[in-house]
C-alpha cells in the first residue's frame, strides 16, 4: 500500500493564482482531512470528509474548497492564493480513531 | 470544545537520560489521546494512543505515555533518550462523540537530545 500520497511536494504561487493540491489514499478509509501547519500553531483543520460526497468545514476553511467524488481522492483547492496561505499542508485519512498522514506540500505565496 | 496544550516549546535532554514531553487536554467526554512525531521535512508519524483500559500506554520506538484523568494529562515518556529521538512531537485529542471535528492538535514540542 502507498498509504496517503500528496502532490506536489513544493509549489510557489503568485498572489491571486489558483491551484489544487492533490491527495489520495489506498486504504479505503472513509474519513479524510486537510490540515495546515504553521510554526508554533500545530496543525489546524481546514476541511474534512466523512465519506464520498460529504464534506464539511474545519477550523480555518476560508479561501479553500474541497470535494470528495471518490473514497480515494480528496483534493484541496485554493481559489485565489494569498500570502497568508503560505504554509505546509497535510492530508490525512483515518480509520478506527487513528490518522495516517501524507508527506505534505510546502506552499509559498508571493 | 476540545483543546490541547503542550506547555513547553522546547525540551532538551542528554542522551541516555529519561525524557518527558508534557500534554494536557480539555474535552467534554472521555477522550481519545494520541502522540505523533514529525521528523524534518516529513509528515506526522503515529507513536501511540489511549482509547480505554490501562492508563500506561506503550508505543513505537520505546515511547510510552500515561493517561491521568484527574490531571487531564497525557505525558509522553521514554526511559533512555536517543539522539535520533530529536524531532517535533504533537499531542492530539479526539472527542469520540464528535466525529466530524475529529482531531485537535497541540502546538508541538521540539525535543532535542544532546549527545
């Protein structure tokens, strides 16, 4: 099993550009989530999904959209990038109360 | 609402000495508690969890954690630290009655083990 995969690993965007961060898991987990990690703030939940076709907002959803058309994929869309969205983004899937994390995407918005 | 505090930004310990990384939590019901470790430029790796049962939980790489309900704490411990344990450690809590808002993470504690 590949576990949770994320692409790209690194990305630089200009303010106002849009992009999609990809996340996929091959463990057939129903629950998937997106976090951002900022220094001294731990991980903050952006959006999550409890199954295909079901998504909901987390703690910091503004500026991000998600969709979940399949169990495997959970892409995160930045609609109009802002410097405040410079961060490291982690996707995770969960089953039985334990989360499995992807390797992360380091995003810089200039 | 659930929350997690890690009161120390940084913990320094000499190799071979015991280490403790502190975590306290707040949740309305009986918590699910977790520790994760993050090495540089990597994702988070699961170390151990407490769901129910014995208050002392053993996990990966020789780590253990003790659940203390009266003190609402879940401190991470290891009897003898290794230089390779140097990393960022996150405590997390989940309220099992609130599935949608699943995990809340603490801010992290950077552990440095000095040779």
